[in-house]
C-alpha cells in the first residue's frame, strides 16, 4: 500500500458562516438550481434590500468558478420598461454584481416584459461550464451546509448543486449532507464535519480513482464497484487505510487520531508504525504517533421495544433493549426512512428517550450502540410514529 505524508490517513478502495447568516435577511435564501438563481422571496427592481441581496449573490457567484456567465433580467411592466428604462434597471443590478467581484464580461442584461398581474422584479439565470468535471453533487441536505475553496468564506450549498476539486464542504452542528460522487458512490457527511473534495478520475474500463480528505468529523461511505486497480481514498491525519470493501465509516478525532468502522468488506488500516486488516463487523483506531490497534468487533444492533408505529397526540417515549457492551446510545429521528437529511440526533445513557415536545408529524427512528471508546455499532431496525396533536 502506498503511503503519503506520515500525518495523513488514507482509506483506499480497491476493486463564511457570517455571510450565510446574512443571506436569509437579504434574499430569503439563495440556491443555484438548473441554471436559475432561486431566492426565498421576489427580488424588487430597486432598493437597499435589493442591493444587499445582489451583493450576496455576487459573492456566491465568485465562489463558484464553474459558473461562466450570468444574465440579469429586469421583468417590469411596460410603463416602467420601455424607452430603455428596463435595461437601465438591469444594468444597475449588474453593476452591483460586478462590484462584488463578478467579471463584467460574464454579466449580461435583458429587459423582458413582466408577467401579467405580477409586480416587477429581477430574475437571474446562469450558465455553468466547469473547467473540470464535477466531483460530487449534493443529493440531500439539512441544516447549515456550506462549501467553498476557502474555509474562511464558505457559501451555502443546497440539493442539486455541484462540488469540484479542492472545495471543502462543511456541516453545522445540527446539519448533515449526502453527496453523490461522479462514480455513483455516496458519502454522508455527518454533523460538525469538514470534507475536502479531491480528484475523481474515471476510465473507460471502469477503473477509477477517487480522493477525499476528511478534515474534521465523520463520514459514512457506500462506494460503488470499480474496475481492477481502482482506488477510493479518504484521508485524515494519523494513519493510512486501504479499503477493500463497500461500506465503512471514517472519523477524524480531535486529538489527531483516526477511527475506522467497517460495515462491509475489508479495510487495511496502517500507519508508519504498522498495519492491520479490518474486516466487516469490526473497527480499529490509530492514536497520534501509534500503531493501529487490533480490530475489535462492532456492537450488534439493539432491539427496539417501541413504538413500532401508530398515531400519538403527544410525542412518545422511545424504548429499546440493552445492547451488550454499549455504554451510550445514539438515537436518530428523521423525516425520511433513508436518514439522508433532516436528522435529529440524541445521545442517551438509559434505554429510553422521550421525544421533545415540539416534534409533530411523521418521524422515523433508530438506535445505534456506542462502546466506551466511541466506536459506533450497527443500527437497529427502523420504525415510525406519527404525532397528530
């Protein structure tokens, strides 16, 4: 297995926040979806709030080098549009984008008629021509999900948006995201994590090379099958892991160590001081400057007691049976059964958890056991309940 720098960990498969907080105030949210800039509220043709929103849009465009051009449309009633008035409004909006850093050669303006019965507004469209193939697409997201090439100035990212080489995706404390890589692999980025997107190379014979770097937090990966000689790398500080499986978790711990949990397949986890092979159902860790520990069995999935369905007028108490070896339990509740986004996570030391009073509607739930060293075992079955006050 080829090693890189000693401070890096590699999993190889072979077969600004401040800016984001301002966005809802000025634009009601900004998303780049299928060539259109979607905002949380209509953008008036003029005004201080319009200029503030356009500034945020401009800064977001600068952070997305794959967007090669943007068109500002001033959709105004004829009385405000004819005689060059409409184009003047569109050009004034374009000037704000340029002042935010968008090259003037990439901004064009038009003044089409307004939709009958609707007030005049600004709309923006873009053309995305990446200089390099995208590495991933955000397939699911909830909470604060940001990305950018500079950690100091990340931009909000939503479902459907693309990620490219050297961009870092980060999730807030209560957020998570699922990425669909260009090779059809999926990576779930857990709360409080940072993942740098490296290169992704695909050959006609099915051989592929994927490089990701986990800077902080945890990810869970389901790697798609690859041709002979394929490599799937996830790096963290402290160790080198050569993965020969399809589903695994990698965590970068605050003390500079790394933790690996193999759910399916095999993983060769190594550091300068040694190497171990971790098969499915086992985990290992590497502390800073030490050799990988001998693999340990992951805890078995706990059995759930209930509720296993049904309607409730108030949030119910969730109960499960003890999983041997577990000292704590991770309880996850989600709006969808795939637990890809919209997940609420709670830590429990007992065998029950009372759902918070503000939970309403349908929720899916499951429990994962955690051992004294933080290794997370297999998840339980999934059940659902519906709170109908």
